[in-house]
């Protein structure tokens, strides 16, 4: 996780903490409801939106979330490469996130000015891995070891 995203995640955790303490001290029902809503929302992000790892198998790349798994078939991968933030901006142009952002990273869809939509699961702000697909949206991820993941996928494709 990049320092900026880590700092944002820590700051966002202050919100439910604040509302929880405020609800206990003031005995305000609305503060308690906001606290429960935030904790539920953070749980959903942790279980369903934030990947815990990326695993390469012979026939597919698996994005593992604590509450689900997502497979990208190798036959649908047209290319895979590491791309810097600067190169991404040059190639894709301006981008707008549609999904979760700030809490453990950014997850969901990214609309880009030059190439339209792509899926993204990032927890760093550079050294992305771009998986370009034949039939579906391309996927932008930030695995722990980008070089190793790219090499493993390239071997599986060949």
C-alpha cells in the first residue's frame, strides 16, 4: 500500500471511531446509526471490493477477495505489462473512478478519456499491471510483485 493510500485509510478509520465514541458519550441514536452504517460499509469493502492477492494458474488469473473470487481466463488475455502512472496518463488520458476509493485503495471501474472503461484494483499509485483483454474490460492491478506476476502470466499464455 502506498503511503498516501495508507494515510487516507487511517484517516477514514477515524470516522467510525468518532461516531462510535460520540454515540456512546452523547447517547445520540443518529450517531449510533452512522457508526453502524460505516462499520457495515467498511466490512463490505473489505470482503467484496478489496482483493487480498492475485494468483496465476495455468488457465486463468484469479483475483482473490476475502469474500469471493474472480477469474480472468488466459484465453481472454491479449497482453499484460507493467505501466507507470505517467505512462498510464499518457496512454489513457484523464480518468474518473466509479467505485470505492481511499479505503485500502481504489476498486471498481475507471473511466478513461482515451480508452473508456476498465476495471481496477489498486493499492499503490505507480507500477500498475495492466491486463488487456480480448472480450471484456481491461484490468489494472497493483500486485505485491508486479514483475513476477507479469512473467507468470506471459508463461501461461505462451
